[in-house]
C-alpha cells in the first residue's frame, strides 16, 4: 500500500484561499472577455465563498452566511 505524504500547513486555510482569490482576479484582469477570464472569475468567487464558510464554521453560534 502506498503511504500518503503528509505535511503540516504553515498558513491558515483562509489565508491560502484569499491568496488564490487575489491571484485569480489579477490574472483575469489581464485577459480579454472570454471563457478563460470567466473561469478565473468563477474560481475567485468560489474561493471568496469558501472563506466566508470557513469563518462561519469557526464561529460558534453564528448564523449561516447569506
């Protein structure tokens, strides 16, 4: 059986997601309108939403995000 490579993350999930969002938006801003730009913007929106959900899960008793 193959062993999994495990390592400890040095940054938080929220920080990595924010970096992903910013990078995707930056790359999309340099592209002309089209499918590649829309794909990057969708990826940025998904990362932004994931940050909201992660923050919601970390807050006990909080209401779900809109």
